[in-house]
C-alpha cells in the first residue's frame, strides 16, 4: 500500500530546477484511459478540489463530453491505481502542451509524483518542447506544485468587460477604411500577431476561415484607402447561445473563444467578445477604437448586453487599450516549463 505522505506540492521538502520528477517506490500502477474511467475521474476531482476557492463540482457527463470528442487521445490521460483502485489522474493535452494538476484521492497524494512523471515522459516522447498550465490565481497549493517543478509565470490572461452604452459614440478614423478579412491577409496578420498568436502561420487560414465556432465574417480589417495591406484586424463575436461575460467566473482559467492569443486552445464561448491586433503599436488608439465601434455596430441581434475581452499581460500595448475602454474582471496565471 502507499504510505500517506505530505501533499506533493511541497515536493518532499526540496526545490527542483526543471520539469524533473521523482519516482516513488510504491505499489502504484500508472495506466492510460479506459472506457468507464469517467465516473472515477469526476469523483477524484471533487474529493481533491472541493476545499479550493471557486470550486465547481465535476460530473461523469462532463468528463464523457471530453472523452467522446474526436480530438480525444486516450494515451494522453493517465490514471494511478493502488490495489486495483483508481486513486489519481493527470491529463496531457498534446496539441496544446497543456498539463493538468495530478488530482489524487485524499490519503493517496503520494501517487501524484509518478502520475506527473508519466505525463512529462509522454510529452517528451511526443516531441513537446514546452509544457504549460493554467489555474486560478488563488489555488496556491496547485500553483505551488508546478513552481516547485520548474514552472514559472509566463503571463496572465486578463479578462475584461464593458457596457456597450459606455463606448464613445464617434471616432475620427481619418483616411482609414474597414472591410472583411481575406485569405491573402493571413501572412500580414501572422506578422502583426507575433508574440500573441499561438498557432503557426500555416495553420491560421484554416483557423480564420474554417472555424465552426467563429464565422469568418466576424473579422474586420483596417487598411489604408489605396493599400490592401492590413494595418489592424479585429473580431466581434455575437452568438446568443454563448455565455454572458457578466455571469462567468472571471478568475476561472478559461481562455475565451476568439481572443487573439487563444488559438488552438480549449476555450470558453463568450457572447460579445471583442479582440484586435495591430501592425504598429502606435496605431493602437485609433485602430482599437475604430474596430471596437465597428464590432459593436455589427452586433445587431440584440443578444449582447455585455462586451467581453481577454488579453495576455505580455502584450502591454494592447493591455493599455483595454484598461482605458473596458473594466478588468479578473485574471489567471499561465505557467510554462521548457522540456530540456
């Protein structure tokens, strides 16, 4: 049997300089997903996390929705067994490089180390070069687990909201004109999104023009009147079936669908989402407000009561715009660790 140990977040009393993990000598069997694990996983999470701030219980149906997705890879989800009983689990999202905390049944916290070791080994075998994780900023034991293993703060994702009636009613955009995003614009958008956009340039056209959740018509491009080169690109997303930003938990580690910097990630669908990029930081004031007003005018179905936005903290030129025209709701940290 596994002997009860202090929670793994203290990493047995010593710091670790990289994504190193230790193998515990105990009768823990690590295996990958099997049909039927959904019930055990939901129960484990609820038992392990219910004391954390903002906890929301999981259900077997929640887990099944993910395991039945076409993108689900059963070899990327790991479970710890002791004497045939599932006592912990940990997820790797291979396409994203995102890793979860190893949630363990109380009394079996020592299973977290071999679980996490299995995830890191799998990531290396898949050629993943950097792992990242995201949790609420007030989940200190969870964040401590990762920082003890060499993860460090890469950025915060800042959530914003605005009342549409508070927006300026007019803007002088001079000679600039606004029209739709075109496939030939994608290379220029990739350049202006360097350091923000997560997908490689060769995957962006599909993301913009074949996205089942974001119509290509939702994008607008700001151009010089006699030059087709994009100066800025913006998104205004209206869908009455998506969540109201004013009713969501702003501290939850949820990347918002459509926000630049969330491409390729699992996202939360939020109604009234606005996001933009610029080719030159000096254009932020003019481009941002022009595209914001254009987006708000396009949201004509009457389902948007709150405008939403999300911006990474390491894009300060964009953060400054949102701080002026939106109100901050909350933020969550994104931690990264290189696999060397």
